[in-house]
């Protein structure tokens, strides 16, 4: 398989003002930070963007900001998941209006995981968005449907606009191996998920890209470049030293992401809308100790267009 989406494609968080409104200015800083770290693309909105707490107008507003800041330099993958095909098509058309044609779509939980039902849903979406390049997101339960790899192959065969699959069920490795080996010619690649906690296994099995959160994306870019350059020991060393923070991220999710981005001088606050565990003093101390070990605690990254 060949792939146009390759490398590190972070999911951008949604920044909010201290009053709880979406913050377009902070979103611009996040995009510039990602670009200056050398990312290969960006994703917005996704689960890590608190997408379920954004209305349609907020999604469209911030996606337009992302597209303006990216200015064609790297691919943008727009999250377009929703409870009905009509809503997904609406999100897809909003993305197309700002020049984004890669859409990440998770089939609704309500339709289940059988091939016929998911194929019918994806075919309806594809017919309504003939110019879209679809990334089919296969998330684990309870958030996702845990679609079997054999079913994913059948769906991709039936709906050629499904050109990527983001596989993040647990364990994702065997599913990625199956998809890489058995996927149709129209499938350009398989993308790893799970916050980069399994990235070396995913890459070893043929994943073309990864979609981590953004807080240490410069480390993930360095890991990716080492891996693709054949420096596997270097890639593993980066992975090992970042893993403690990634295990904390699995618990505290976007609250940790925003804390770290605040520590790094990109965000002004850590406001979240999604229900996530609070960071108490001990958790903050643990996170900050990890940042210190990574050399990121007291020296926020200097980046072009930033406020530092």
C-alpha cells in the first residue's frame, strides 16, 4: 500500500477562554506550535478535541481557523463523525468549504458493527460527499464499535472512498497486520491510535501514520524520523522516555494535554468541557516531573508566531 498520510498527525485540542467559549486565537497558536514541531498533518476535531462538547458552529469556526493557519502546508483531517449520515455529510461539506477533503468518520454506535449495516452507512456518506477521502475510525468499546478487521476489509472493498483506516481497538497490532496484508488496493494506509502508546508496534506492523495528542508532539516527530531513518534504537529510546507521561495522558486525557500546553507557554488556561478526572496536586507534580525529565518543564518551546 502507498499513502499520502504518513507520519505524525496530532489531534488538536479545543482551547477555551476562561469563560468557556472557544478561543480562536489560542487555536492559531496550537496550529503554529504543531507546524513548528514538524508534524506531517493535523486532525480536528477528534475525541481529544472534546468534539462531543462542541456544536456545529464551533466545529466549523475552528476548522476554518485551522485551515487558514495551515495554509496548505500539511494535510488536514477533519473529524466528521455524527449520529446520522445526514449530519456527517453536513460536517463534510463544511470541511470541503475550507478546502479539507480528508474526513475521519466513526460509524455510529447505534448501527452496530455488522458489515451490511456499516457498509450501508458509509456508502450513504460517500454518495453525499463524492470528493471526500474517508478515514474510517475504528475505536474500542464503549466509545466505538470494535469492528473486526475482516469486516473492515469488506467495508473498504465495498466503499472505495474509505482510503484509510484508523485502527485503535485493543490490541490494535494484530488488526493492523491483517488490514495491511488483506486490505484492498484502494486502501492507502492504516493509521495507529491509542495516543502513541503503542506506536512502535503499530509502525513495525506497517501502520503509515499515528494520531497522538499534541502535548509532546515534537518528541513524536523525532521518534517518527528516527524510525523512518532506520535508527530503531533511537526511536525506542524516545518511546521509553515518553511512555510515563503517555500513561498519565490515558487517565487525565485532554486535561493533561492542556496542562502541559500551558506549561509550555502555548495555552493561557486549562479549561475543559468534557468530563475528565481533575488534576490534584500530586497528579500535577507527577506530570511536571515527567516534563522535567523530558527537558520541557521550565523552557517553553520557542515557535514562530507564538506569544513567547
